[in-house]
């Protein structure tokens, strides 16, 4: 489908033009991919904008949806100390760490050259007298270089300490100004706290405006602001663009990278949320919280992170057949096998699973956790823990499979585990993996994070254990392995698994678009795979 980006002319026949926005490279964001694909299959013209990893724009298609990755220069992301230098806070520091590194290398080169000259004077063989130096002639240069080396090293250490203090914005003066801007500017404080957010708007604005969309679907908090500003520009020009805000996470519950990161993003989201015509989120619990936080007039729609059960035929044809989990692990049908699928980091609780193996000598664990390219940084620590505990023969680290293959791939395990730690956003969501485990009809062993634990207890599909409690985790695993059919029976509840599919969630998404754009009619026949 060809798109005309000039003033909306020669547009292909569709129910309307939807521009989706996301602040990543799209390829590893299954929710965004599924949203774009299903909307396009339902007859909407979809252009999905993400961020290019290089300075060149990239384009490709997800089904009938077009993806455009836009370069995003980070000119406003430079820290204040990078722009104004560190010396006004630390007089002995160099202006920047780059200057410190240059001066250290310069002194090293000087001392290395003096050593070469001294060695040349002593060495036998061919050479040039001018390159050498007698010991007497080199006494003063060597002493000067040694003193300079100590001086430069001291200033470099001071520079690194100053930068570290400034990087977190936790110095008293930094905290003072953070408070002043929050008190005096309120929702507008992000302009001083996180000016880099302007970089997103400046990168995407012209591309959105050229397409003249009927609806903008902004994924998550950074793109909420970009989408809101584009919608305001369009409305001011007389074009009634609709804005859908898709809240993937609860911003106040995110990990803050420095003292200004969280208040800046909270202010950004707060200022722009009021421009959304509708909000979507990932669980009823988060929907309730967003209403309270932003004073929304109506509760956000819930579009679950459920798996695709009918992938695009072309995409499926290009993929390898679904591998056999037990064959990859080298275990037979009688060996107890626990599955974990997802990334590895300290708050995902994989350590609990590994430590639990000491108390379950017959159990094996499959960690489907190796993405294309580099492994997750925390994977090395898990491997080290496995070696320390001597359970390497029972832990199998496996590569990811395409998202639509996950349920079938995991289905031969005896149970699936979600050992998340207590964090605000963990408490609020039902993850992709929860639904993928469920579609595999596996008994679940989940930590007592609020929303997931409540669902498991409600359906009876698994056991709940106290997060980070190895003994309670082992209790839950043993209970599930002792009577797996008791927990699998929960999936026989009529309609349960049918609701937990992306195909069912796509219907909700389409209804939201149709409600916001009256007069748009669904295609008479399904277009999926046509």
C-alpha cells in the first residue's frame, strides 16, 4: 500500500489514517507490533513511527502496516555539566571528563617517550643519537613528567567524582533547584528537569504533520507528549485529530535513573494526559490507578498483553518450525521441567528458581531468555550462580522463539514460573508471559505480586508464593508438580482462553477507534491473511 505524505492527498481507501508512535525500535515490542498489524488488518491505514538506531531512516512492513524508524538526535540530552563544565562546582576538576582523559593520555605519552629516549641511549645497535638522551639530560624532564602525572591524575579523579555527583543531580544545590522548579512550574517543570523530551517532538513532528492522520495512537508516556502536541497543532489548524494514549506502565512506579528523571517524566505525562480523547492500558488495576492519578473522566479501556494465536501467514512461513522444548533440554517426559520465558534482570526473580533447585534434586529449569544478539547483562550473574550451586546440569538457557510460537514451545513443560519481585509496576500488570503460559495450559507458580496473584487465585490455575522466599517457592512448585491436572483444569472454563488472545483484544482496540471516528465502518469481510 503506497502512502502519500503530502497534505493527505491521493490517500488509499481505508477506514481512516492512524499514526502510531513508540519510543523504541519496534522490533522487540510485541504489543506495538500486534497493535499495528491488527489495526491494518481491520482496514485502517497504519503508519507506525519508532526510533532509528542510526542517522538513517528505516522502513519496513508489519503485515499491512508500514513502519518508519526516524533518527532522533539527542542534542538536548546533554547534561548541564557537559555544556557548562564541571569546574564551577569543583575548581580542580577539568571542564569535562573527555578533557581529563586526553590530559592523562598526553602525560602517559610524554613519560613513555622519555623512557624511549633513555633506553635508546643504552641500547646497542643502529639508531640516531638525536633520539636518545643521556641520564643527566633526562633528570629534569623525568621529574617534571612524574610530577605532572600525579597532578593530572589528581585532577582526573576530581573530575570523575564531580561528574558522578552531578550525574545523579543529588547535590544540595541540584536538589534545591529541582524543588524550586517543581513548586514554581508544576506540570511545566519537565522543561527544566528533562529538556531532552523536546528532542522527541522535534524528531517526529514534521513526519506526523505531513501525514495528516485522523487518529494518533501514542504508546507509553514519552510519546503521549509527542502525540498530544501533534494533535494540538492539527486541531489549531482546523483538523479534528483524535488522540489515543496507550499507558503501558505507571510512571510514578518506574525506577528513576537520577533525581530529576522521575519528577520530570511525571510532570510531562501529567501535562499531556488531558489532551487524550481516550486512554488504553494493560490491566484493570492500572486503569483504576490512572483514573485517580490524572482525574480521568472515564476509565481507560483495558487491552491485555495477550498472545497472537493466528500469526500472519507470510511471517509464519518465514520462521523455522517450533522447536521441541524437552529435546533442547535433553530431558524425557518423566523429568520434572519448569519453564521461565523472558528477560533476565535482578528484579525478575530468576535467582529464586535457581536456588530452589538445591531443594528439588530431580527438577530441571528451562530459561528461554537469550535474545538475538547480545545476552541480557544479568545473564552472566545467573550463570555464575548456577556454577556456584553446582546445578548446571539441570539449568538450560535457551534462545527466544517468535512470539506466536511461545505457547506451543512451552507446552511440554510441567509448569511455568513467574518469580517477579515486588515493584510498583509489577504489582499492576498482567504480563505477556502470564497469558503465554496460560495459552500453553501450564500450571503456574507465581510470586505474590498483586494483580497476577489475584488472577491465579481467582482462576485456580496455579500456586502463589512469597516473592524472594526460596522455601515458599519450593512449596508452591511441589504442590503443582504433585497434582498438575488440578491446575490445568482451570483452563477448561468456557471462554477463559478465548478472552486471553490478541485476536479478542484487537476487537476492543478496533471498537475504540470506531467510537472516536464516527462513520467509519469495518470491512465487510476479514482482511487477515488476504
